[in-house]
C-alpha cells in the first residue's frame, strides 16, 4: 500500500524558519484534525463537537487541553507508573493560552459541547511548542464543519538585541527583553500575555503590531488550507435557541429603568449591590404564574442578565461613572501593612477596595529548588509563586479539591511580573517562595498579589531592584454609537460585563508583564494606546501608596531567617569535603548544626553553608578551609594523634590529611617504644612538616625539630 499523504500548506516566517500545516492524514474520525510542524517539533490538534445541544444549555461547554508526550522527546515520564498523568502547570498554562484565544470566536448561538485536544508528538531541541498550539487548534476548527468565527493564530514575538523575532528558539530567547505570546485574527488582536524587562508602553505596542503581521499570514494560510477541504465548506447547523421576543420586550419595559436606577445609586459594597439587583429579579418573578415560571423560567433568567448588562453598560457610558461611584480612571482606596506575620521570613497585606491579599515570602536553600521535569523543558527553578483563591474570599461555599487552572494562571502572571527585579547570582543565595492567599476578592486579585508580593519581598530583605505594582484595566464600548470608557482598577462586575480585561504590571520605569483578553472585535490601536497610558498612571499611583508602607528592602534579613554563606573550592576537593560515603560532610553537619549543600559548577565546587547561628557557619568555614588547605613544607601545625604503630604515630595536621611522625622524630632521646613518649591516641601534638612526597602525597613530620636538645621527656 502506498504512503498516504494529506493536504499541506507552508508558512514562511523568515530567517529560514517555516511552519507546515497538514490535514487529512492523521485522526480522520475527529471533526477536524491537523498536524503543525516547525523544525522537528510537531503538534497534533483535534476537535470534536456533539451533534446536538443539551436541553436547557445556556453556555458553551468548551474544553481545551494541551499535553506533552514524553516519547516526543525520546524520554520516559518520571514517577512510579511511568506514564503521562495529570497535566503539569506548564501544560495547563498553554491550555489556557489557547482557550482564551478560541473561546470568544464561537458564534453566540453555538452551545454544543466541544473538545479541543492538542498533543506534542515530536519535540525539537530548540523549538518551543507553546507558540504553535493556538495555530494548531484554530486550524483543526477551520478545516472542520464546526461553526467558528476564526481563524485565529498565536505567535511568540520576542525582541532580541533590539530586533523583533517571530517564534525564536529557546537559546535565542534567553537574551530577549520582550517575550510575548500574541493571538489575533486577520483584523484584530484578541489576546496578549508575556513578560518584559521594564519596557515602555510604546515598545509593547510595537511588539504587538509586529506579531499581528505574522498572525495575518498564518490566518490566511489556514483559510487556504480549508479551501481544499470539502468538509469545511458547509458548517453544521444547530436548532435555534429558544426565544420569545414579546417576553424580552415586556421585561425590558418593566426592568430596564429599575436596573439603571440601581446602577446609578453607586453602591460601593458588592454584596449590597448584588442584593439590590436580585430584589428586582425576585419582584419580577412574583408577577409570573407558576406555569409561566415553569415554561419560561430559563428564558426569564437569561433575558434578565442581558437587560442588566445593557443597563449597567449604558450607565457607565452615559454618566462616565462606575458602579461604585468612581471616575473611569480612579483607583480604589488602598491600605497595606508589612511584617504582619512574626514567624514568616517576610509578609505583607495589600488591600485595594474589596480585594485583599495576604502574602508570605519563605527563603530556602538549593534543596528547596523546584525540579522541572517536562517533556520539553527540564531544569530547576529557585523562584516560586503560588496563588490561592479560597471560596470564602467571595463569600461562597465551594468544594476545595486541587489547584484550579485559574489559580495556576494568576500565579504565573504574578511570578513573571516580579521575576525581572530579583537579584541574580551571589546577590541571591536563596530559593524564594511567595504564597498569596486571597482573603477578599472583587476584581484584580492577581494584581493585588503582585503588589503584596513586592512588599513581602522587601520585608524579607530580598534586594529587589525596584518595587513592582499591577493594575487591571477594563473597557466598555458601544460599537454602534462609538461611545467607550476605559476603566482603571476594575471590579469583578466590570470584568464580567466589560469588553476587555488588560492586566499590566511594572515599576516606575517600565512594564514587566501583561495579560490581555479582548471580548469584542475591532479594538482600535489608539484605544489600546489610551488604555496603556491610563494603566501607567494608575500603576504609578499604586506604587506611591505602597511606598508609604515600605519603599526599599530591609537592610538585613530577619533574625530567624537562615543565613547562607557560599564558598568556592577547587573541583578536586569536593570529594574530600564530602568524604567516603558522605562521612565527612555528615559529621560536619552533626557537629555544627548547619546544613551543607555542595554543587559542582564547571571547574569549581560551590558550597552553601546554611544556619541561623553564625558560630556554626564559622565552624564549618574553618573546617572546610582546613580540608582544602595545601600542606606547606616547614610549616608548624597543631595536630591530633589518630593512631599509634610500632614505628611511630599518624598525626592529622589538617582535616583529612595525616602524616607519619616516625619514632625517631618524636623527641631527641632514643625511644624503645612509641608509648614511652607519654602520648596517646587523641592527644594534641605540635609538629613541623619536614617533607612532602609529591608522587604519593605522604607527609613526613617531626616534633623534635621544634624542641631544644636538652628538652625533658614528656611523662
């Protein structure tokens, strides 16, 4: 049987890089499937949707999952079972990147359960698959018969040595000062996420523009590929959703003005505001009979939400005021505190309006580093940030099982925001873990985490170069009238009802991270520029509020923080410090109470000595200096007798270095037996190094060389 071929299209990225799209060869029973290849990296994306919509369905049940197969990189999975299990944080973050770009692109009427699966089936050495996952998923949808308002594509745009590069390799990326994943359609940007090294708003906009050029090419190539797939030419149809125009008109007449009035009251407390809206809903339900509620209850609920959204949005656009009474660019009241938790290495409370983060910093050793064992990315991480969002923070009761995708995503954004400001190398001997517990939430909790994390780091004495703050921007826009409002420091309701969620973090000098999701088409470049400028002003305001509490790192770590002293030793001495079977280093730890971590780095050994007690650190330092010291001929040493033999005694003059003190060199008089000298095993003895055999390393010692000839014998 001849080799089967599919339909292929190629995208030229420039710089000798190409991407190939292929469909019709693998996974043909899926509604849509595609293989995307760049270099040796290959992704298989499939999409399947149910042919019927579940009765009573009022939302799109879309699931997007990215998985890396270890076989793709010629590796075995870790763990006992040796198979891929639950997704790693890395895989979840990529799944979120794709989900956020795809979800707004489905038609409003489309509510069939849909599953998008993206698998890494071949892993090239230097090609990052996250920049290809969105392209793969969108292409699978585009060549299917599933209704989809795409295509979209995602690209990585990085600035390396002042030049922008699309989908650069891992090695190139190490030198980048801008690293973004940008998603968009032929006409618009729909999602941005990434990290930067304090760049300006203009530089960020330039990067997004450059990314969109590549996105347009990739979107057009998907359309060209779909044009050759018969299945994609007729999209499947679903029964129209239940509708009752008369009911909608009646509810609009009865409820719109009441809902607009509640919005106009500018109630600051979100629970009171929710109760006010809920009471209007309850009053309207009372006007309906039981039969009407049973027949049209779901429609009533849906229409109420639509009318409420319209009333609130119109209020904001008409009055240029917010639900809580603020102006569009006004930041909620802020209060903060550091050193709140006396036993933590660093702690901070940051509260902005009804959003509050209690954040801790813990400083650990190399032993606390996180091991990263992915199919593509391996290594260790010495900076961790964990974000927790318990249900009580919103006054709710929910099951608590495992870390949600949202928690992982928010934690990763805050980590990327703070990472560029951490000290490097010897200036930071610690593994750092930040934990943000959200105690109250009404919008922008990830940005509260950035602010609290920055303050907790300074409280811990970590020498960050500058404080970092974050702000979440929103927008409400009416495409028909052209009215819009850019909102600073958005509430939870404004995020839900608005058209944009744009999180920006940075110092007083530039942006360090951003995350943007756009829910409407046609976001103009000028509007994005306005949002970024407003975000900068808000970010500076928040930084000034933070500086009232703490403006720079502590001069020293707190007394209960373990101190870490680094020593660099020649590589050949690592074995002597560890000792046979670890005997020497274990004895050192037992004697001193310190923790000792030894790592081989190039031609040297790096020794970390960790303890809260300075004396124990000094003890270990002195012992190690003794181990690595080279004996010098003619030097006098205070030694210890380790063993006695008929022809003399063996004396340890330096840790791990023994020499022979021959019976003839103990004293000037002739000794018949070594014991006649009066010395025993364990005694201290002062000796002089007479000679060192360079071939064998044997040491020749003398005690009598230090004694006058008339010295009286020791008894």
